[in-house]
C-alpha cells in the first residue's frame, strides 16, 4: 500500500515523501462503426505539481482565517507610495521595493463592487466550480488594481455591492477559498464550508 505523496520544507529544502506515481494501464480505443477495429490507446498519466507560494503564502493562508490580505508600497522615495494592490503583489512595479502586507478585509466588506463580469456555462478541464461560473472583476475604494474572482450566489450586475466569503472548513489553500456574494446575503445561505 503506497502513501499519497506529500511535500514539506525542512532546512530550507523541499522534502518529498510518498508516492507521486500512479500507474494506470492503457485502454484500447475502438471504432464502434467498423467491427470495433483498434484505432489507438489511451495513455493516462497522473501529474503532481509542486507549486511554491513564496512571498504569497500569507495571502493563501489568511483566506481560511477569513482575511483578505493585500500589499502596499511604503517606500518614501517611490511615486507609488501608498498604492494598495489587490491581487497581492510582492514588489512595487514602480520602485521594485518589497511591498508591505496589509489586511484589507474590512475595506473589501465595505467597498467592494462588481466592475464587470462574465458568465461561463462551459469551462476547461479540472474546473471544480459549479456551472454556470459567474466570474466577476471587483474594484475597491482606494485600491489601484482590480481582482478577478467568482460570485457564489445570485446574478452579477455591474456596480453591485458584494462582500467576500472565505472557505474556512476544508480549505484548498488556493484562490478558490475566496468567493463573493451580494451584500446583505445571510450566512445561512452561504455555500458549505464558507463563512464571512
């Protein structure tokens, strides 16, 4: 019996433990219109990506704690000093200095509005969101950038006030742990595992 693969960091190095390789036999592809003639084979493969968050780890960790982190340039010599960025940016695009991590949860709860949106009835492989997916671009007062996310409840509308919800139970530690609902949505209506 093999153990599902795990990765951890020790002494500043990635340590890989367990089984990341899963053999799956090829299966024949046959032509149903021609006496089930052999046309080829499937070649299934499982892939495991090791994706390092680096300086963005605090952003993803904070989502399951119900916090939306952003960054701000605090370099006194930079023309962009005081600029807040969401999505999270480690470095200022102007001075290339390291930005300061800030908690913008309250700002998001009070000022988030839908800038634009699109509704997708079909999506690419491996998408785990329910369809239709209501992708929304969100703007915040005093924030220089616009965040793309998804609306979990209701129908999007440009200018609609929305509030963030966070996957606090069984988080994925990905951007899918953050979603949005129309302002005023009761907590009892939130998707399973999500909270304010």
